């Protein structure tokens, strides 16, 4: 079974779509996060949920 950790964050509506896209790309490339959900409400506020796999080490005895 795959376990994930999640990171929920809100991004202000004053940030451009290009800046948000660049930030999410860097989070994916350098920290292993992937986009789980992106919501934009009527006021323009973005709610982002990122996830990444939790790698558990097992004893090899």
C-alpha cells in the first residue's frame, strides 16, 4: 500500500498564474511533490493540495 503525505496551502489571488506554475514546478522537481488538487474560488484565491509518497524502509534481516 502506498502512503502519501499532503501539504495544503493557499495562494493569494495577486500572484500570477505563471508564477504559481513556476513555483509548483520547482516543488515537484526538487522536493518530490505532485499536484493532487488545485481549486480556484470566485474571489480568485487558489487552494492547492500537494502530495508525495512516503517511503518506508524495511529491515532486511
